[in-house]
C-alpha cells in the first residue's frame, strides 16, 4: 500500500507551480533569462486534534468578572 492509498486527501492541491518567477540571470536553465518556474510542495501530514471533542465543556466566567468589567469601563471613560 503506498502513501496515496493511506491518505484520503486530494494530493493535487499539495503542489503549486508559479511560472515566470524571478530567478538568477546566471541560471542557464532559465528561459527567458532570469525567469524560472517555482514549485511549492505541501508535505505536511494531517493530524487528529489533541483533545477529543467529547471531553470539551463550556467555561463559566469567574464571579469577580463583573467587577473587572466595571473597572475597565471606568478606566476607558477616564481616557476619553
């Protein structure tokens, strides 16, 4: 089994060609002189999330949160 059979991603999106990108004028393979084709290869492997989604829960704000909001609002009014 090769890696394309293991991975269900579309591998066509993993390679991007950029034609007529600036290159070295000394490169004998570039035509016209100074223009080359650049290739971007995405070789990253998709990973599962670190935390399973079943273990997630909502976080409740601390009890003194309203006092913090009042203090911030007062300080913002003083700055105006």
